[in-house]
């Protein structure tokens, strides 16, 4: 019978059954790996940091031993010992949205090649949720924190400024019109992107224009594209472009509903002229409108033109394709990753802060305009 130092059985069930207590599992250590591989702990540590500096046969033995022992490095201990982290944290509005998932893929690929690890969170377009996530992620002492856009709560900005002062790099991606010089801004000007949309439609001869804005209140970049769209239309030919807000439902369904609503507005006694062209905050809204037009036997672009934003894969698959603005989704992630890697190597702070001209969105004209 096994008892505690106070004379109480360690486990009453074990006392009755006579079973011996099971030893508690223990995490494998560098010493365990070294012992199994027949090398020193210094060699194992060197293999984990810079495997190319370890002789091939030795590296192979260490790799086999790592798998055999199930060794996992204690990152928190490493941070305490060195004061540095190899982690980069990123907050995006929506993980499921392809426009952001491709950016994260570009960021992840670039960071991994430079020895960083990526920790990801999704704010679901909520500034309050983003604030909580910023506080939580900074608790992991990341080398850099990447946030999407320049719109944050006042408390979030204070947290970001404090983190920047304490040595954590802060990058605002997907936006290139930031007003805080302390942070890097890697992306593009969304107001200019909206102006590009308006100029394209006007160049095609359309004058009755509508911008279909995102139904998400905190999708600030989509709203800014709408502002640029309206301003460019007015500047071109004094055209007064209309802005309508899509519903907050699933985007393709919301795009269908918007087109139905606009057509209905022109069917009463005091008919309003139907728009000649619609520009959308994102491609999914444009796809919904295109599907609705097919159901109603409305010819695109002869009766109404459609222009999306994002260049999602689906826009190129629809018959003839939907015209769109191609956002540099993957390239933004790559640029952020490269900039972070340069800072780790001691590059000047200003190096790479501004967006490269290669990150500018471009027009992709297809059948719908």
C-alpha cells in the first residue's frame, strides 16, 4: 500500500485494488535527445537552431532521436533566456475570407523561410475584439505584431504604441494611408482603388453609377473605396454616383438582394432610371448580382455592367468572367514577412515601410464591363 507522508492513501481506489500508481508523464529534454542520438546537448541545440551547421550523418541521428523522444522545444524558456521571440502574431478580420487567407499564406510562407512562427487571430471585423486580441497576443512577447488596417480603438492604439516602444515591431497591413509614423504600413490606398473603379466604368461609357458598399459596418477599407468611387465620378464628368449598402447576410445572397432592390426602385409609377453599372465592395457581392441577373434574364453588360473587387478565383470562372480589381493579396503577406525579416537582421527602420509599386491593385477587365 502506497500512502502519502500524512498517512492518507494516495488514491483510495488504488488501496482497495492494490494497483500501483502510474508515473506522471514527463516532457522529453535536450538531454534525452542527446543521449538517444549519442551526441552532446550542444549539438542537439545547434541542430535545432542552424541544422545546416551540423554534419549530415549527425543531423540525421539527431532528427531520428527527436522523433523517437517526441521532444518539443520550450519556447517560453527560450524567451526568458534570450529576451527575444521567434513568434510573429497577426490579427485579420476574417480567416475564412479568401482575400485575407491568401495574405496570411504569403506571410506564413515568407516568415517560415526566415525561422519565424506565426500565431493567428481573427477579429471578425470587431474593433473591441481586436483590442482584446492585441492584449492577449502581446502577452506572448512576439517579435512583431501585424494588424489589418489603421482603424483601431484608442486603447488598442495605446497598446500598440507601448509595444512598439518596448521593442515589438508593429505593422499595419492592407493599408497605405496610415497617420502613425511609428508603425510600418504595407498595402495600398483604398480611396485610390475606388477611384480606379469609377474611372474604368466612365471610360466604358457608363454614367449612371452605383457603388455597392459592404454591409459590415467596420469594413472601413470597403467604405473608403466607396468614397474614392464617388469623388472620382464627380471629378470626371460631374457624375453623381449613388452608394447603397448591401445587407449583412452572406455576401452572394446580399449581392442578389441588392440587384433586386435596385431594379425594384425603377418599377414604380415615378420610375427612377436604372443604373448602367454597379461597382461592388467585393467580388462575392458582384457574383450574387450576376446570378440574380441571370435569373431575371437581364443581359450583362448590355443592360447593366458589373465590376467587383478582389479578383477572387470564382470571378474568372463565370461565363465570360466578371471584371474586377485585382488586390495584391498574396504579395502583401510576402512584403510584410520580408520587412519583418529585414528588421531582425538589423536593417534600417525606414527600410520597406512604404508599399512597393508592385503592390498597387490593377484592373482586370472581363466580359461584365
